[in-house]
C-alpha cells in the first residue's frame, strides 16, 4: 500500500484510545472530573500503596497524581488509555516518595557482588501453597527496593527495561532486585523472616 506522506502512515497505524469522559473533562464538565476520579481512585491508591507501603503516603500520591493529571489533561493525547497515563504518574510519584525517604537502589554493575544465583538457596516455588492474604502481608515486609521492583513487575505488568527507565537504575539491577525480592518473599512466606 502506498502512503501519501509519513503523517498519513502514522495516522493509519496509530491506536487511538478515545474516551468520552476524558473529553468532557477537557471541556470543563465538573461532574466528569468527579466520575473520572471515582473510576480510577481505588486502583491508583492500591498501585501506590504497593510501592510506598504506607497508606498516608499513598493517599498523598493519589491526590497529587490526580491534581497533575487534571492540570495537564490538555496534554493527554490518547496515545495510551487515560488509566495507563495516570498509572505512570502515580508510579513516578510513588518512587519519588521512596527517593525522599533515601531508599537506595544499589547499582549491581557498579557493585562488586558475586553471582547471586550461586549463593541463593534453591526454593521449589511450586510446592509452596500460598494464600493471597499471606502474599500481600509478605510483600509489605520486603525492603522498599525489593518491594518496588516486585510490585512493578508482578502487579503492574512492567518489564525489566521499563522498570529500569522508571526507577533510573540499570536493567541488571532491576533483574537482581527482582530475583532477590522473589526469594526473600518466599523465605518470608515460609515463616523464616518476619521483620
């Protein structure tokens, strides 16, 4: 197929996630703002809570994220869904909270760490029967760095490269943090560590 211009090609291949509710908000409809908030607030609060591990901080993140989203709604261009755009804001603000707490994400490439897999105990994940409540509780006991990487990967669906970009750490650090977090989580669940 022949396209008249590059713009025509992009126009035909771009996926547009048009949302009537977002459009009403862009036009200043105050009820639509409230509806949009109600539609996404719980999920975004939970996303933040899994990262910051503190309800008060998660509530702050939620409010700031919505304020920014509504302030910059005119910049939202439908290259993703509104929910995906908002989630990115929530995750970035949540990570900023951790940075303010001085959480260190150690760069494995710059650190003289031996091969992690060689020193870790092999755990048979399939033989451990887990309940959802136990997993949620165990995740809250993880150190901030581990919990953040595990949350972004398992619960939010980001891949290692995306997490690396979001957290501004190397991809190898993300992989190592995820590997360690998974083993630490299993150790906690088995009852070996309740810090």
